[in-house]
C-alpha cells in the first residue's frame, strides 16, 4: 500500500513540479482511443479505469484513489492500452510527462520502490477479481466484490464497513460479470435482509454474516 510517509514524500517529490489539474465528477481524463497526455498522480478523489467490450458495454477494471498513479503500465513500459480514465468524484491530480518520469527513475532508482509497490497492489486487485469470478452465483460474486471493496476503500467499525467510494450498479455489474438488472435485484435482496444499506455509499451491516455466504 502507498500510505507510508516515505512513499508519499517520494511521489510528491516526483510530481510536484508537474501540472496541477482538476476534473469534475463524470469528466474524462483519458478518453476512448486517446493517447495518454502524461502520467497522473491523484491528490484527491477517485478515478475509474475501464474499457469497452465488443458488445459496447463498460467493463470496470480498477478504481484508483489518492496517492496512486495512472496509467501505470504505460508509465513504466510505454505500451498503450485501450483504457478509459474517468473521474468518479471531483478529482485533483498532478501530471508530468513520461520522459521526465523515466529520467527521474534513472537518476534516482529509489523512485522505483513506490512504483513497484503500486504494481504489486494492482496485480493483487486483478487477481482477486479473477478469483471472484470463479463463484457460481451472482450473489456470491456480489458479496465477494463488496467485501473486497470494503478492504480497499472501507471505513470499518466493529462488524460493519462503509465503502467510501461512489459505486453505480452498472460499475458493480460489469466487475462481477452480471447484468445490471440482476445485480440490482441481488443488492435489493441483501438490503431487504438487513445485510447492507445502499443509501448513498454502500454500508455493510454484518461483515461476518456476508463472509459466511462464501
């Protein structure tokens, strides 16, 4: 994770000389088919990364949070991917060009430490998503997704957790390989049984009970 003061200072040192940009919720940071204009460091807010399937549907890949960098693979390797980045909330970012990043890595190899940490975290998240898709039922995949999101974005208290990131039903559905209608129905069922609350942010009312379904 990127929460140590040392890692934070390295990232700030790396990006502070860059351009400060702000985006409103829903604005595109990197549009479909657009080449990256630079490497971004998130100061505040959440950024959604997704692609479009051959059926024209959104496929949520990852949600980036503050103190994280995107697009990470392009920043390190220079290989472009058809990934769309969109502000999931109001966002404040710092942007530098990739050449500056690569030169800084050469001049100061310690910069690789936070980049490697973030790469490992991204790999972990994608691995958990693959494991999640092994569950047979939408209900199980949904519960697994909510528990994973609560670990990454949750505000925990005793046996409850609030997922502090705005999630649309469509975002959840695409992540668990289900239709929006089925996902909404399963969310409603969990809420009816008192296991979650979806008034604004999603709240898990009984984490232990939710884990028992898996």
